[in-house]
């Protein structure tokens, strides 16, 4: 007991407490500029700097001209902006119990998340006064704005947050599972509201189908085990001659109804298939592709390509895949389409169905798609699916309430608003949560788009030296002033 009392007295003399001794380090400060303080629950505040450990229950504060880079034990890195109050509620990296819960009280941060957000969806969350941010393996910015604060920064940026976005479509309806991969990037799971982009290849799983709503009101349904690629899609309502939409249908079943691009400039809308390129005339049609029709570029599951996988797939796949001709069926249920072949163009009008065995054979008119294929395992016609309002909502910074702004650079984020509603945003998107609800923005605010606070990945040993010499924003008069602490 005497030794323990001496130890406690020694800790108190050193400015520590038994609670601080017991606290487990869950991260550290890797860079700090200006005044940065930390306060563990129940203890006195302390000045913190590079190399200082961080603990569960610790609140960090940055001064008006300060920022800090922190790193959590799962590899998450965050830059805390000036005038920020941020609390580490809980970080648990134990296998099977991985969890991160943080609170942004004021100010903002720029984050690059670690392994917990990738391993366990819904296990990484940031609470704010107006919304909760759910994160899945991502790079994002979050900013809490007081009345007029961000609007003033928006104007000071001197550049307009143009109403532009990489997003060309969203998942309007989903049953089962679907995924997307942009070029050679890692495949990502999709859910309702998820964004899709040019160069995305979308795949539906067994007994799954998805309805994609594009920003020009084109709608596409993918039946189970289908693959579809968005080669190009650019929609400019005010410049119809510059509109362009080019898709590739690779395998499975597709149901499509065209939108504004097809109505305004039908030559700008095309669908490539392994057997023909399809031009449209303001139309709705179904395609079914199987066997020799399937493109070599269709996505494959490596496990399915093993002998066991092939056997399982053979017995699980629908009976029609084993009982009808190999090739592609095309059926028009609105307007007409052009089957553009090497030997010429064949017009297929409303109510007609054609079968194309391969890219060399002439299409054969048939009474209908075979019954086992026609239903597409319950995948609905896209024009009969109710599309949620606000998928491509517009908003004006000047009319927004104070609140939380979130911008995503990579990965995806769910913003859960005070009304219980959720907004899902992906790379290149932004959202806002006010006192009443969360909304998706069709643009990235200028104060986030042109934020000069360094991203976590931008701070290196070389940049640290430069920032220590000249400040984060350069060698202006204000950045060179000294502050007595």
C-alpha cells in the first residue's frame, strides 16, 4: 500500500492521475500547428503536440489559427481544422469488436479512414448535433457551420460551386445484391440511392435485380446475374447537341426506357451488345443475352470460375439458361430500335421480337421471347418502378440552414438526419444536414471544394518542414506572425 501511495503521489506530481494511467492509447498526434489542447474526461486540459498519445474520452480543441493531424490505431488519419472541437468517444481495434465512435462538436475535419471502416460496415460513425455520419472505407470532409459562416466562406472563395457532378445515375430500386467497379478499381457494394458513374460496370447477384435511374430520366433494370457498363453518359439540358449516352450490355437481362437524351438527340444514344449495337428512337425494350452472346468483358466471380463454382452455378442458375437457344433476344415494347449489324441496319418496331444468334447472323423475327426468359425472374419494367424524389435534388447555399456539410472524395458515406431519414453519397458528392433533415446536393460547395486545410494524405515530413517555415497557406503576413503561449 505504501508503494502504491508513493506511485499515486508521483503521478499527481507529474500531472497525471490513476485514471490517465489506466486509459489506453488509441492514437496519437502526428502533426500540430498553433495551439492544440486535449482533455481527458475528468482531467485538466493539456497542450498537445506531435507524438502525444490520444485516449478514449479525450476532447481535442484547435485554436483559431491552428490545425492538427491525428492518427488512430486502425490507421485512420484526420486533419482537424481551425476552431474545431472533436471528441474520441471510443476506438476499439480488437478483432470481432472493431468499433469507432467520434463526435464533431464544432468546426470541421478531413479524414482518410483505416481498416475498421473497411472490415465492418456501420462500425465507424461520427456524431454531430444535427446528424450522424456512417462511413465505409472512405476519404471525406465534414464541416459544421454556424449561421452565415459557410455562406461567407463560399463568397470569399471567389469561385462558383458549379452545379456539376460526376454522378450520372443512382440505384432507384434494389432487391438482393449488386456491385459496381469503375475501370480496374475495387468492386463496391450498391444500395438504394448509391451513385453510379461513367466507366462503372454494374453486376447483379443471384436472385437479385436493380433499377438504375439516370439524370436524364433514362431508366434501366438489370435482371439477376446481369452485367452492364456505363461507357459514356453526359447530359446537358441546355445543350442537347452535346448530350451523349453509350452503354454496354454484357450478359443476363436488361430492360430499358430512354429519357431526355433519347428524345432530344436519338443519334446520341446507343447500347452495345456482343451481337449488335442498338440505336433508339424514343423507346422501351428488353434484351436477354446468354451462352455465346455473353461478352468476354462480363464480370466474373473468381470463386465461380473454379470447378466447384461452375457446378454450383449450373444447378443454381435458372432453368431457362439450360433450355433455350444461345444468343440474344430483343423485344420492343415502346417506340422502335435499330439493330446495327456489320451487314446493315434492321428496324425493329413496337411489339416485335428478334433473335440474334451471333454477330455474323441475320436477326430472325420470332413471336416473342421464350416464356422462361420473358419474366426475367421478376425484374420489373423500369417505367413501372416509382423513383424516389430528390435523387438528383438541387439546393442553393443561400437558402440552407446552418448545419453539417459532408463531401466525399472516395468510398461512400451515409448521412442520418434528425428526421430519421438517410442520404447516401459516394465519390464526388456532397450532402447537407440541417435541423430538420438531410439532403443530397447536386454540387460540391466551394468552401469545401477549394479548402486549403491540408488533407491527411498531403502532410509528409517534407511538407511539415515547409508548413513550419511558412504556414499551411503560404508565407503571408498573418501566417508569419508569432503568438505568445
